[in-house]
C-alpha cells in the first residue's frame, strides 16, 4: 500500500523525467556527428590588436576584422541547420586534414594566423614605402603525417634548410624541388632541431595523383620560417583568433598607423581576405557568415575578395547575402591591397553617401 502513495508516485515520476531529460541532453548536445557547425562570429576592431611604434594617428572611424564561429557538430545543431541558414554544416573531412584531430586543427589555425600577420606587415610596409626586411630561414614542420616516410625521421618544429644540398626557403620551393623527383627516390635533408644540425634521409612516397601522375612528397605540413624587421616596429596581438582571413584588414590598419591621413574617413570599415606579401587579396571561407557579423556591428563598408578565377565565389556570395539580410553597408570587391586603399582615399569624411 505504501508504494502506491501519492508521494511515491511523484518521486517515481521525477526520476523518470530526470532520466529522460538527461538522455535527451546527451543525445542533443553530447553525442557527436560527422560535421562541424559554422555560423556568424564577431566583427572585431583591429586597432587594439596592432601597435605601430610612434604612431599618433587617431581614427575617426574603425577597421574591423570578421570571424566565423566553428565548433564540432552535435545533433541539435544539425536539426537547427535545417531551418536556420546561420547554421552551416561542414563535413569533418572538409575542416580537418587527413589524420588531424581538433587540437591539431586549432594549432594549425594559430600558425596560419601567424603567417597571415607576417604577410600583412610585409604587404603594408611595401605598399606604404617604409623599410622592411624579410629573412627566409627555411621550412618548418608544422605537422608530420602518419604512415609517411617523414614520421620516422622528422618531428614537429624541425626546420628544413636543404634538399640534396639545394636550399629551400619556403614551402613552395620545397614542393617544386620534390616534384622534380620520383616516388621511391631517397632524398637527403639538412635540418635543425632544437638548434642542432641533422642530415636525415627520407624516401619519397605518393601524396596522391595529379594529372595522372603520382605526386612525390615526404609527408609533412610545411610553413615558412622567417624573420621580419621593420622600421618602425610593429606588434600584433590577435589573442586566440586563428586562420588567415584577417590579412587584408591588418594591412589597412598598419598603413593607417604609419600615415597621418586617417583612411577610415569616419566610417566603420569591415572586411575579410587573405593577404600575400605582394598585397594580393585571396578567397576565404564562410563569407556569408562574416557579412552577417559585419552588419550586426553596424559596418558602413565591407571589403570582400574579388572573384577572379573559376570557382571563386566570395564576391557573389557576399553581395547576395547583404541583399538577403537587408544590410545597408556597401560591399566592395578588391583584388589587392592597393584597390582597397584607392577606394578609401576617394572618400570624404563621413557625412553623406559613399563614392564608388
């Protein structure tokens, strides 16, 4: 009789409800899916991140870099993405490279950001005509691919200086040199590891087929190891932000601090795009989400990489997204840093409409 009391029935109901709620929580939030979720991030003012020695140039407006939010997918995000375009599902193999885990992905994004900052400094100083020196020190091993020859002899952080006696100063040089050889051939590397010189030998293996031929490689993810000296000195602190897409906006902010003429003209200038040391602006991912982030921050102008090559889509997607969300900001496609500067220098202080 006591087990059928109202108190017991309520207690049993609470337990059942708790178990069901816990199970739903685990199912929706904890159980992983084979996707990453990308959605709008933030528009962040870049001036607090960049310090050019001796700069006293005051900005009436501001430059903003734009970000996306990227996280491992769960069932709830997958469900929401069916109705909310702000949630974009990306297969894991489109985000993580072969053999990479989420921790390695984050480390790779930080390294790419470091390379982007260096490119931004080079592009800005060269465009503005200020002294800058770039010393290429070799190719650093960011990651060693599993089941490849390099895994037996190379470690993360090693710096490759020569292949068969020929100098290599960038990943592009390394790839060109190895492309001239054949799968199965052994090459002699000259490297430094923790300051010590080593000369390991590595057998080339196939990295896949290109144009019907095997592409020879040693099985590493390479980045350029270099030293940059500028006058005046530049410091960039981007905290925990990763990826290459802030390059253009970093360059604009550096030039603005180098010169006495405020390039913002009082506008809130957002944008995105990779930058090369020569000032070329490249395509990025998640452009539609960055348009949303910039609009929410009240941007007046948004610089987007121009569509130049077959398959480029940043310009088209940015213009379409801005129209779909009813954004007031002007979307400006640019091929290089000089085009962005040219647009800004044509603008008068903010008081009316923008010029084309």
